[in-house]
């Protein structure tokens, strides 16, 4: 099973479209500046999208205001 689960992520951000948008934007940021990764206690992912989703699940990355 993939972690974090979609059910867990949907409790943090209630729109799948917004979830994809936020995580892809964060994944691009991580690709450009990997040192900005906020490691969580459950971190397992080695790819940037997975890292972004783990940050959302751990509530280290949240949606605020308008997306560019």
C-alpha cells in the first residue's frame, strides 16, 4: 500500500485537484532546492512527489491563500 494514503491526505486538503497542484508545486521546489525538505518521522519516500505528500500528511506543508 502506498503511504501516505489518499484518505489521510484528503483530511488535510479536501480537493484532489488542489492536492495534486500543491504537491507538484512543492515537488518542483524540492527538485531545485533539496535542502529545503522538512523530514518527517515517517519519511520513507525517495522521490520528490512522495516527499511533498509526506510533508502534507505531517502538516508541515499546508494550503494558504492563492496558488501561483
